[in-house]
C-alpha cells in the first residue's frame, strides 16, 4: 500500500535535473543531426555514431578506473559526442573522430574532475586537438547533397586507423553537381574574396562541417531550448551581437576588404557555437553582467580571428578563450552584497 | 602524509644500499630531475621533438653537469660562500660554451635544430641546483656520481618524451620510418603543445606507479591509519 | 603611512643586525673573494680558448660545406664558387673586401651589402649566381638561397636555409617535389632597360599556374608558399638589376 504524504504549502517544485536539461539538449540537436544526414548521407551518420560512442566509452572507462559513480545517465557525454561530430568535416576519417572523442572526454572533462569541473567545453577541446594534430584532414571539405550519399561513404571516412586519409579531390570532382572548389564559404571569402549568398547559408546547402551549415535550423533548435528555459538566451544573443558589431565596424571602415556582417553571422560555425557551445553552463560565467561580457568577448574574438588569423574560422578558439576568461569575468562582476558597504568588503578595518 | 612515508622509505634504502650506488641511482629514478623534481622544463618541452635532438640535448647537459659538478666539488673549499653563485655560473657558462663549440664542430644541422637551447643550458636549474645542493658539500667522487646519475636521469627523461613525440608526430624513430608511407603523422606532437601533452602523460604514469608502490609498501596498520584520516 | 615607514625601519634594522658581524671569520676579506673569482675566470678562459682553438677549423669547414652544398644544389652543374659582395655602388670579391676592411680603407660597409656566390662549372664557365632571400612565413622568418642563371635569365633552384614552418604543412616548401619543380626554370627576365623585372614573380593558387614566372602554391600551405614568392619577388627586384650591371666583372675574372 502506498503512503500519501500530505503537507502544507509552500510546495517546492524541483528544478529540472541535469539529466532532464541534457536530454532536452539532445532533442534539440536531433534535427541538426537529421539535416546533416540528409546533406552528407552515410558519412555523417557514421561520424555522429563514432564520436558519441567514443565519448561514452571514454566516460565509462574513466568512471571505472577512478571508482566514481556512473555518470553516463546525465547524457553529457552524449551531447559532447554529438556536438563534436557536428563540428567536424563530414568526410573526417572515423579513427580520427574517435581520437577526438577520447581527447574531448579524457582531457577536456575527466582530468578536471568530471561534469561541472571542466574549465573548457569538452567537445571543443577534442576538436582543437585534432585541428592541431591533423591539420590537413580537418580542412578537407566535400560537397553536400551528392547523388549517391545514401549508398556510399565519402572515401576519406573509412580510412584504416592511423593511416593517411584517401585524397578526395578526384572524388569531389566526380560527384559535385557544380564545380566544387573544396573550400567553405568563409575560406572563399577570406582567401579569394568570393561572397556566398546569405540565402544558401541560411538553408545550408554549402560545404562545411557536418552540422554547421544551416544557420536557420540551428537558430530554431536553439530557440526551442530557450523557450523551455534550458538555455541562457543572453549568451547566444551576446555572441551574435558581439560578432555583428565588430564586423559592422570593419565593414564600414573598408567594405571592399571586409564582408557583410550578415554573411559573418550565418557562415561557419558561429551559430552552432553561439547556441550550443558558448552557452554550456559549466564554462560560462554566472553573473548577468558577466554573461554579456563573456558573449560579446567571444563574438569579438571570433571576428578578429576570422579576419586576421591564419585560419578562416575562429569560433572554436574564441569560445575556448572565453571559457578560460570566465572565472575572471565572474570574479570581476560579483554583485555587491546587499546591506554590506563596499569599504568593509575590500577595505581594511580602521581602528 | 605521503611525503613522510617516502622520506622514511628513502632512509631505509640509504641504510641497506652502498652509499655511492645510491647517490648514482637517486638521480635516475627516485629524484629524477624531470619526472620527480620537475626541473629544467624549458629544454624538456622545447627540444624533445625528435629522438636525436633529445639525445644530443641530454648528453650536452650531462657533460656540462658532470664537468661543473666536478670542478665545483674540487674548488668547494676555495670558493667563499658570498661569491659562490657567481662562481658556479662562470664555471657552468664555461662548459656550456665548450659544448656549444663542440656541437658546431660535429654537426651544423644538429646545432641549428637545437637552436638557442644549447646556450640556455647555462640557466638550467638542474645544473646550478646540483652545484649548490650537492657538489659544494661533497667530495669529488660523490659529486661526479651524482652528476652522472642526474645527467643520465635527465637524458632518459628527454628520450622518453622525444621517443613518443617522434613516433607519433613523424612516424619515425631516430629518423628510421617505423610504419611506412601510409602513417598519418600527428603533427601536434612535434609542435610545442605536444611537449606539454606528452610530459603530462608521463607524469601521470610516474605518479600513478609511485602511488601504487607507496600503497604497497605501507604496512597494514599505516594503511589503516591513512584510511581513517 | 607611518605604519609602513615603521615597518621599513624595523626590517632594515633587522637586516643590519644580521649583517653586523658577530664572528669575524664569516665575512672573508675582499682579496679572498677576488682571488676566487679571478682564479675561476682564469681557468674558464683557458678552457674556452683551448676548445676554441681546437674546434675552429672544424666549424669553419662545416659552415663552408653547408653553404657550398646549398649553392651547388641551387645552381645545377656548379663545382666551384667565389663569394662576392654586392651593393648599390660596387661589386667586389669578399677576399678583397676583407683586406680593405683590415687596412681601414673601407667604403663599402656604409650601404647595405649582400653576399652573393658566383658558381662555376668544371671548365671555369659561370653557370649561375646564388643569393639569399628572406621573408616572414607562417611561424617565423624563412631564409632561402636561390640560384639565378644569367644565361636563361631564370631562377634555377631554391634551398631552404632556415625555416620553422608547421611540420607536415608549411615545411613542405623544402620537400614537396611538385612545389620545388616551380623553381627549376622560374622566369626572371629583366625589361629592356635592365632596371626592373619584366614580370614580377608571383604565387598563384594551387593548380592555377599559367605563366613561367608564376609559382604554383602548395594546397594547405598558402602562407608559406606566398612567403617564398614574396621573398623571390623582392630579392630579384632589388638584386638582379644591380647584378646585371656588374656581371661582366664576374665573367672576366
């Protein structure tokens, strides 16, 4: 027989648990995964599965050797895996993707003490590692929407572990509907001054990482989380605003050299990074002012790296730098304790 | 707690082993300058991108350490305390200059690969540290053994890093290809960040081994006390 | 304010206390310290001079061999070489210059002077000139030696003297055979007046090379490839007109 406890008010509602929030983030990422699959076919599916499995196995391995309780149930490893896959080129060799997944969880999360203690966004730690380790593979792009994408893999996907990935130049030339230059819109804009239509960027039929191409879809998925109150809307808003304002300033200064701010907003991984990675609760500040500073900083850094750095995409390093700065931002923007004068907090007691 | 037990541990060793052997082995394992004392990190991280560089750097440091330790121990009663650091630096700088010339005479390629790090041996803390902490207080023979132990320990540590970094970062060992043409090199490993990754991994391994050994060495009642604490 | 002043005086007082010698033998006389340092410096000096004397010939030989290897690599067919110094006023043999330097009648050192190497084949015929060039790469300045053939008015080869480009990407400038093939006969013709290059050397995107004076860059290493193009363009622009003016001297000698 069940006992029913009757209590008087106030009745406290439990805040959504970590697992609930994380599960909802996975739901929000699903449409992006489906779109990546539609665009890049089998290779994208394999990539998402491999990184996610790598993250889950790494997580459980570290749980076992450190004797901590099972932390797979909170879905955070799954999110790391899926996000990581979405930031990689669709034809990225699967063994390198597994390495990235391992590094993301091992170096990005578990060595710091697990979820809640990691300084940096784990998915981006994994990506930054493979960016430095395999600079060629991670900048090899393949065309989207090829005819045979649901029946065959991109040749570089199934590279034997530790071997050099197969060259995709010829394959690209064969399968591409139009002439495909092997470059993302950002690279085209930076190195050859070729603009890409904003419409294409919104709907995402361009080349790019598996899940970054459709800005509109990412925006919608992010809005779902914002309306469920599971994502701090200030962070994406601040990142996008920071990027927009910085680019607008440069564009006004020299419109021939610096592209349109709208192009910057919708191209590359900015939207995905702003919505799903910068807003990671662990690596971002907690104070309302701090959140704005954090977001604006990331947006600003992204544009600076894109325009003046050696790479054409900067969102990854911008978020990692933002993560590193966030404890400092938090400390600098602590609100004053009500009723306590400032002199007593910072000043010395005077006799 | 752990420091106490390890100190006790080393005392036991001191008694059971001949003195000179312990002086020699101490630098290689127990007080390894890189993996235990974390000294001389600058060359450890910077020149270990290949085995040859690591080996050359290790031998160069070993030579400087050996000569300076010997000379410092010889002159230990001659050098007044007030000017000892200046004297040690002059002695060390002399041998670094010697090494610098000798490496240039042996191979310019090697000299260019090691870059400024040969000259920077002069500020390597291991060398000044051993002069100050050991050679200035001990007889010549002991100082030589200490230098050999520390130098070999340093060289081995450099080789540990250089080996992993060259194998992963280039697919070669001592320039000999290990996996054939098709191996995908992890270029991050020969870049500066790779030095930090590999050093971190080695330190993890060493500390884990040490912790396990300490746990095993602890008597049951001590173990009990530790768990109570 | 007063508190800190008090603190200062107190601490300095303490220092004084510890410095004021209770036992006299603790502070050795100046002579002892000078003797120790002087003695060590003397030993150091002797050791260094001895090693320097011993290694100097080997070092000089190594350097000579390194530069010769580079020269013979960039100027095919060369077996012999002479070093010259070239600036806007004159061209002279390096040996002559050294003599004039030592006799104190130097006029050359006022303006920027470059060392160039004239390379000759077995029969003593001039086959090419090797010169140094440098420009900012991806990581650091890249320095190369390149060969120029007056006969075909083209660049005949490059050799990387110093580069710290990214392994696997930028460092291909020294190993990628397709890239190095650009420099087997890279057009560097001068205009009619012999004052400037007819077609300045330029780097183009991978696979877009259409003319003899263009360098086909390495895909994935655009910055390093551009650096090579830039240094060659600037060096040839400056050096070749000067060189042509003085070329007869080299051929005659």
